[in-house]
């Protein structure tokens, strides 16, 4: 049997010439220092490639079942989650492999930047890597649309409104993205084509160029203080390093394989434990209470938009991302020589620390989104018993109104509930009876966070609700009083 398999292999090799093509690529020399402990810094790119292969395989499986139609997409995801054998695991593995790929690409690019590996002669390798990052993020965004739930529907609406801000050609861009004046099957089919064909095709083409550049320009040795890059002498110095180098198909490849296997194990474990992402519900365009949030790689931009003044929105949407991408593309042309060791490049290290700190803070704010109501805050948490233990009947009725009117979506009681508005645990010592009526009826002046509820609540409900709010104060504390000299209160809603 072994001899027959060898003969079959030789038959194919004589026609495909795979041995003479692939073996030199796998055995290409790398600097000997990569075989040591510092070689573990070079494993993130291979891990990203491994996760891409998992995404391709799981994506093929999902595409066989997923129906990219407005009236079928949601049902096909439910079928995968609950009926098709291991369909839930396939979806979970696809999602978390994508998340892991984003992480690995970011870590890989950070390592390349800190090690100065983008300097001569690898400028084009870095540029292609930046384009690969853009494609990876594009895959993640279009993948969210494939879930076709409220987050996907309203997120697409937000994306369409952003595209509409493009000067002159904004309406044409929106029509090209959505396939019409409204969000429906045409938009879903376009994003399906982007997610399954167009972006993966561009990503694989760029990946082929990236790997070719890695083979031809080589892998930079781990940086050492005092070893500088000079385009006039670097090529000769690098050739000397390769003469005493080692083949990639050895210890270097073993490190890549071990780390990639570890990453795959982690991704599979997360997929098994956490399960698939969504869908959270059908994409109902009449659901006015929808609170869409982007996927985690874009939460920082979501937070930046939410925390910035309205006048800065167009700049953040249209100009700022372009500035970021162009800045990344220009990195190797601004600094393509000199020191590579991070210890000799404090500005570069400080820049990475500052950027990731800002991204971390903004991502946390985007995930917490205190400016957004928690649409289910009222349904799972009752009014704390300590707040109604000594309440009178009218105050108890007010507590029921407070709960049924979904006030806790924006206001917390005893720290539990929404954070869009202030915690109302002790509101009775801050606002008077009349001030509370005015606030509920008219909302925040100038279009602030608090909408006007004067037309959505009856006089009887208003009375009991305000009685309950006035009772929210520490034991023994009197209710708030009108300051001397202020206008008299009115109890009319």
C-alpha cells in the first residue's frame, strides 16, 4: 500500500511539479535568531491565516443552508441554531474564528510596528498588511448584516445614513449599498455578495501578494539595540544573516503550528461554551425601541460618535477613518530606516500605548453605552423591596406605573437599571413634587436626554408616579422644598 501511494504521489508530482514549487517556499531561510525564544513574536500572522481557513470552511457550510432573502434569512438562522445537527456550533465557530482573526491581525501588526519590521525593504509588505486589516474589518461588518436581526437592520440603516453624507454622490452611494430607497432583500443580497464573494476574493488576493512579499523580502530578524536599518547596506547585511540562517520548515514552523493549534483550541472552546451570536429577533422596521450597536471592533467608533458634539459627526464618519488608514499606509514611508528595537524608539512605544488605551476606553464606553436606554431593564428587575416596604397605597401604584412605563430602561433604582438618565434612588431629596411633574411632562429643555411624557401618561398615573418618586429618599429625610424666592409650584401636568 505504501509503495502504491508513493507511486501515485510521484505521478501527480511529475505533472503538478508541486515538490519543486512548494518545498523551496517552505524551506526558505530565516534568520537563526527566530529559532530562539524571540521567535514566538512571529507566530501571530500564521494564527490569523489558520483562523481564516476555519472561516472559509465554516462559511462554506453556512452558505449551503443560509438563505439571503429578507423573508428567509432570519428563519434559516433559527434553523441552524435549533434544528440542523451542530448548526449552532458551525455558526459559533465561524463568528469566534472571525473575532480571533481580527485580534491576531491587530496583534501581528502591532508586533511588526514595534519591531520596526515595516522598514526597508518591507514597506510594501506593510501596505498590503494594512489593506488586509481593512478587508478583515469589512468581513466582520458585513457578517453582522447576515444575522438580519434588529441590530443588523438598524445598523444597516445607520450605515446608509453615513453613506448619504458623502458629498455630491451620497444618494447614489446609498442606492448602490441598499439596492433601493428602503432596506430590504436587495440590501441583504448585496451584503451577502460582499461577505461571501467580493471581500473574501480581495482578501485572498492580497494575502497571496503578502505571502509572496514575505518570501521575496524575507522575515526581519528580532531587533537588537544599536542595529540600524540603512537602505544602502541592509541587503548585504541581511544576506549574511541568511547564510547562517535556518529553514522555515523547522523550528520556526513548529512554533507557528503550536501557537495556531492553541488558538484553534481556544476558539473551539469558546464556541462550545458560549454558542452562536444571535439573532436576537426578527428585523422589524416598526420596532422604534431598537437600540442597535455595532460589533465589538467598531464599538470605539460608536462611542466616539456618541460622545462627540453633533457638529463633528460628518468629520468622524467620513474623514477620520480615511485619515487613520492613510496614516497607517504612510508609516513605512515616513520612517523606513534607523533603529528598530522598541527600547530605542520610545515615541513609537508611547504611541502604541496611547492608541490602545484610547481604543480600550472607547470600546468599554461603547459596550456599556450609558447614553442608550437598556430596553429590557424593567422586565428582569423588580423595584427593590426596601423602597416600597413602607409605601402608602398611592405610592405603591406609582411604583407599578414606574415599572410598566419602562422608566427603568433609562433610570436605575439602587444602581440597577439603565444609565441614560440619573439614578433615582434619592430623587425625593433633589426634586420637589412640582419639579418632578414638570420634568416628566416636558422632558429636558432643548431636546436633551429626557423626552416629554405629558401626552403618554394620564393625570392619575402622573399623580401616583410622582408620589412614588417623592418617597424615594433616605429614612428620616424630608422631601425637597422650593427655594425661598423661587416661583410657586404647580401640580398641573
